[in-house]
C-alpha cells in the first residue's frame, strides 16, 4: 500500500533519476533514496551525479522486480516508478519494453506511468512501442514554463492521459491542450468555450461533443521543510478549466511543512475524481 492518495500501490522496477526543472528542486524521492542507502537497502546503493542526483539515486534497473505485479491477485491502481522515471534516457529501451510487457500481461491492474520526459515516450511509441489499454500515461507540469511536456503527451496515443501539477509552482492555462483539434468541419470554433460554436452553422458543430485530450489532472502543493507556497487561485483556475472541459480533477493536498495539517479541502469540497468516473464520447 501507499500514502499517495490517487493510487493503491507503487511498483519500482527502476530507481533513481536526475533533476531537470524547478519542480525537481525538493524531490522527495531523492531525499528518500539517500536515507535508504544509509539504511543499507540494496536497491539504493548506486549513486547519481551530485549535480543533478545524489546518494543512492543513480538510475538503476531491477529485473527481479518485474514479476511483482504478477503476484498481486486483487485488481489495483499501480503507480509505476514512484522512485524514478520509466522514460529516463538511461533506462534501456529493451527494459522499458519488459516493463510494458508486464503491464500488458496483467490487465486486472491499472498502471499509472508518470514521466517528466514524455518526448521519449512519444518517440518510442512512434518506433513501435505499444501502450496497453490498462496503462495511463501522465506528465509532470509544475508551471506554465514546462507546457511543452503537455504537447508531447497529447501527441502520444494512450488510453488515458493525465497531468500531475505537483508541486504546483505557478498558474497553468490548459486551453489549447484540452481540445487541440477544432471542429471536424474546419470552421475554427473551439468547443466547449466558444460561444460562436452554436452560430457558425457548419454541420460538424451541430452534434459535436468531443472528449478532452487530457483525461485527468492531479494538483497538489509542495510538502516538506522547504515547501514553496501555492496560490489558491492557481488551484481554482485548474479546477474550473477541468470542470468546463469534463476532465477529471483530483486535488491531492495544500502542502507545506506538515501537509496533513493543511488537508486537501478546496472551497468546502474534496475533489477526488478519476478519469473513469466521467462519461465521454471519444478522444480528439
């Protein structure tokens, strides 16, 4: 089991990573790896580059861990590589394929693969990697400065595509990624937030109800002694964008030094939606 609110369990066939953006500055996994190395944990003895990684956090594959999900009988949501990034450049393509094979062979589970490197995921799919339908692919987006990751994500065919906006360090406008395609008749309108949609007169707009290209958005504040503040209006704006588009919204926490004390209530409500909770017609 895990303390992460939006998943049931974690599976780490890879450990270790490298910081690449502001969202990585206070990486919980890097700090945990240092403690696990000091405790003698076998999976965390490979050190990473001190400039971008740290003790026990060098990228390391663990073939022996591949069989773990096969031993789980009850269906569960599984966060893949909570202590790494499956699409890190130093994870061999052949091992990525082995991980994907396990996912495909255990369809009773739902696997949540979160990466800061969706570009590699897209390229591997273009080269023949097949993402099974029980794999949800997500990318981390901490502010409006790294939204190129969203472009890579929405250009990758996955059964479910999601964003983890945690730690949320600034506002994010999702408009052009929620519905990247316009009306199928090419009139240029944008459903659902374009009032002219009902007046353009083209046949495609009459009954057009696409599903958003982003199925799920998770939002959370940073936690720990060096937690950076999160503006409540950034959270509300993302919630409102998701509600308008029909995208599932999950608010994980306000964060802070003691995040449990701050809780996860937003304007008197708890937002715990999952992408399978909403009805959709089709993906754009």
